[in-house]
């Protein structure tokens, strides 16, 4: 009988202790705090086809330039040098390319191929210049179904074939998108406004 009474008292004491700890807010279990969801990354714009080109010499220049673009995507400096040589030859073969082509040829000849970084640095302005020429000479009967891409990090464009954007500037996927500089910046600004409205409970 004494043993039973002692066990009963001990059991009651343990229960009281647990209740007392709970009443004082002493919780021995770790509290897991959920991290906030990361903000959504900017999504690429839709691909817009640019049919090239209205004249044969420009088509040859564009074909050589697309090859140069693709070589930069591979990060292989040897391939870049070979593609650059073909691009320069296509520019030199355009006898009546006009002022823009002459400027592109000058810049292409000055392209520094000592490293991928220097090649990309010189490639950007050339790409911007050529894209303007391509857009002005677009034709529904053109041989090449091109698209314009823009790199936020490099702040330059490129043109390519294919349906998936492949930046020649060595930047990450969140840096580049289809579209021109103006189109991408406009879309980014609209997305930032939308994210701000959602964060603070606003409406578009």
C-alpha cells in the first residue's frame, strides 16, 4: 500500500512539472522559422522572328556572324578565332555594304582575340551595329529565321537561330532574354511594379 501511494505521488509530481513548464512557456522543442520564398526571377520575353535578309551579301555576313556568335557560346577561343576570320572575310566581300558595314569591318579587324573576355567586349558593339542593319533589311523572303537577344549584364545584343536563347556573353540564364534593350527594360520595370503591388497587397 505504501509503495502504491509513493508511486502515485511521484507520478502526480511529474505531471505537475510538465504542466508547470508549459504554463511558463518553456518549450524544449526547437522552433523552425520558415524562410521567405525567393523573389521570382525575370522570365524571357517571347521570341520574335526577324527574317533575313533583303540582299545576298548581307545574308552571307549574317551567316558568318551567327557562326561567330555560336563560337562564343562554346567558350572555345580557337573556334572563336576561326569564326572571326570567316566574319571578316564576309565583310570584306561586301563591295557596296555602305557606311555601317564599313564601320563593322573596322571594329571586327580590331577585335582582341587574346581572351574570351576581350573578344566578348569587342563583340557587343559589333552586334548592336549589325542588328540595326538586319532589322532595316528584314524581308519575308529572307533565308534566315533570326531572333534578337539581349544580355542585361553585358548591356549588348546578339542575333541567333534556334528557339532557345543562348547568350554569347558568358552570363547566367537570369541575365539574358529575347528582345531588344528597350523591350527587356520595359518588361523588367513592369515586372518590378507588379511584384511590389503583390508584396504590399496592391492591385494592377
